């Protein structure tokens, strides 16, 4: 999959970019390739940033959250400690920065929990 190409210079890029985000989400749901999702996340982040300036921030942010949760699932639990100089230590090889890995893992762990502010988590009134 390559970056989206606009059909002509005067064409509105929004439909093409929104379709690209949908493709990234579909890939995230179907793929187990962490390197591919990492590369697509960077592209989706750039598209979401652009769409945020064009009144389509919601679509861009939703796609990013789906990608982040899926990346967190694929990363699995963190492996800390141990002998880091032996041949047994195998670091996770990704282009994702460590602080993002932590956030993505936390998002994946809480993916099934509704946020505290959502209506589905509200306490029913008597």
C-alpha cells in the first residue's frame, strides 16, 4: 500500500484521505505484521493531522485510536528486567518509541473498558 495520490491537482483531497484512513483501519484489523502497522501508523498520523485542520478531526483521531490499540495488542506485555547483555535478551524491534509502546499497551489493555465519562459507564438513576 502506498501513500494516497490525488487524481488531479485541483481535486479535493478529503475523500481520498478519508478512504486511506479506512484502508489503514481495515489493515489494522486484519494484519498481524507489527512493522507494517507501525509504518501505516506514521502515515495515518500525518493524514489525521491534516484532516484536523479541515474539520475532520474526529475521523482522523478514531482511525489513530484503532491503530494504536491494535499495535498495543501485537506488542504484547512488556518484558522488563533480566540480563540485557546476553544472547537470551531479544528486544522488540519496532520503530515505535518506548513511551508510545507503553501507551499503546495500556490502550490495548483497556480497550474493552468504557471511559468514565461515557454514557455506557454511567450509574443508572433510581
